[in-house]
């Protein structure tokens, strides 16, 4: 074994993080998952995973993962404002898909802060515009898609 490689058994397995004690993160994941369900339902809901560090001087790594556990990138200390950006990065790197997309300009949008420090999806085309608050992408869908999504949601409730 070279000095640059690590044994597989020395790397801790990632585990799902219980968000019960973190209402801020739960709300951020709920918003991102509403957007995924509306615009990319085949991706399934995202979840927070943690790969514990086996070195006390190195912090644990947190990952915003797809429902099958795949992720890309990590954050050291997850905060609600990072969830949308990390989810977007995972979708783009793992599924090779631009997400979300501005319906007007047909380009990828980015998370950022809007008025009153709300977490929003922001389109940077031209002078830029706020597309919607994170969690509200369904409202930006064309009428036919939006109606089909509402019918599907009503079918799950009944």
C-alpha cells in the first residue's frame, strides 16, 4: 500500500443525519424537496448524510445526498442557507443535469438571498431576476405542468 492510499476499512461509512433536532435544516430540506418533486420527481427526496472524521483535528463532512445516497461535495457545518446550493451541486454532478432552470431564459439558476434574506432561486441572465423562493418552483411551471402536479398531489392526499 502506498503512503498516499488509504485502506477502505479506515474510512468511516457515511450515515443519514436525523434532522429532528434541527428545524432550520428540516425546513431547508423540505423546501428543496418540494422543488425537486415539482421539477425533477425522478430524483427523489434529498437527505443529509455525514461522514465522520477519524481525526479529531478534522471536522466531520456533511453531504446533501440523493435518495440513493450519492452526493457530490461537502459542507463542514451545515446551515439552512447552504442546502439549496449543495442540492443543486449534487444534482448537477451526479445526475449530469442542470437544475433548476429558469423557464423564461432556459438557463440554470442559482440559490441566493432575496429581499428580507429569503433563500431564493436567482436567474443571472441580463440584469438578473429573482425566479422564486426556494421551495416554490412549482409556481414557475407552465400552467399545464402546474395543473398536472396539483392533480398528482391531490391523488396522494386522498
